[in-house]
């Protein structure tokens, strides 16, 4: 097998924990891993939106994945991180996670099609599942963390805070 073929058949995943569950995102969609700092709150947004952080000269929305996925609220700890994701549209969104574990190489043949609902998460958020022994890694579809209506509400709220504050 050539090196190129081997690279195509493997993908790199950044794994992280939210609650007891192990999640992952394609390493190519992860722009940066930041130490947790409290985001600046913005009014009139859904509860799962923590606020915004300044990154790359822009206000980047921060999603609280615990709230977004209907998990119990937990205190942020020293291991808490903010992952900045590239949305593929030249923009960024960020998410608060409990810990970032590792970058794992995964054979693409290990990726399983997710069911309609997995551990309470709708399929729209899921890209795949990876089973490693008794562990299941939930690979998120980063582009689906915000739908188009939510993006419009967020853009309006960000516009109001920049013009009013």
C-alpha cells in the first residue's frame, strides 16, 4: 500500500469529553484548542450559547455542548477547553468541552453510520460512530452545530452587541 493510499484511508480525529461521553471532530475542522476563559455574554440568544470570545480579530460564538445536548450542567474545571472550529464557510464557531483527550488516527472503515438518535442526540449533529473496545466515540458534524435559522439569530444578536456595546 502506498503512503498516499494509507493517508486517504485514515483520518485524524480530535477527541474530547463532554460529560461521560467521548466525542470527536475531524482534525481538519479544529482551528485551535484554547484554555477556558468565560465568554462575553450576549443578550437574546438561546441558553446553549455561552457568548462570544475574541479570536482572530473576530467575535466567535461559543456553544455550550452540555446545554446543546441536554446534559447536566457542570462547573468548568482547569481541564475545560474551548475548541474553535472552522465552519468551512470562512467562519468559526467554538464549543466548551470538559477535556480534550488526544488526536487519534482512525481507519475510515471503522466509521459507522449513526442511527437516527444516539444517546439523545439527533442524527443531524452526528457524522459517524467509532467503536474502540467498549468505548464509542461520537464523531460530530461540526457544520450542523448551528442550523441556518440559528445562524441568522446569532448574526443579528452579534450585530446588536457591536452596534450597542
